[in-house]
C-alpha cells in the first residue's frame, strides 16, 4: 500500500496535471517495500514515505522529463536527462538514495548499472515421496 500521495509528490516536482501519478507511486511503493523496508525494519513510517515520494517523482520524470532550458525565438528545449537506467538519472532518484541511509536503493542502482539481477534460490527441506 502506498505511503505517499499525489499532493506530496506534487509539492516537490513540476507535474503535468493531465498525467496520473498512480502508476509512478505504485512503482515507487514496490521499490521501497523490497529495497528499503524489507531489508531494514528500523525505518520510520515518515522516512519510508519520504523515500517513496522522491522515488515517485523520479519515476514520473523518467516518463515526463524536466526542461533544463527552453527558448521562444527559434523554438527549442533541452531536457534534464541522459539515457540511463539508474536512479541517479534524475535529481529525484539521487535524493531518494540519499534519504535511504541504509543503502538499499544505492545497492539496487549499482546492480542495475552493472547489469546484475538478484539471484533466487530454493532449498527444499522436506521428505520425498519415497521417504
């Protein structure tokens, strides 16, 4: 369940009101669940909400990049972005990693950049049918 709100994300990010924040908040919530809360239960609800808020803004701005420079004469614009998959591609992702002082998001960021995925394993400790 999401910890942050549309209003909280709107307070820190320049948004287009025609774009719903729901999918970005949902994605941020899932990332916080797995990479922050599950790894360290010492976070307060306020700390988790702040991380989620900044992550939601990051996810939003991956979809709708912020203008770095706009011109009226000879129409043109430059956007604050680079082609990358990491959380450090936006100021919001960078701030979310800073707020995550136990380092779960920074570790995720490094795994993404290195192309590594988490390893899942399963160990069965029960008996076989023949036993």
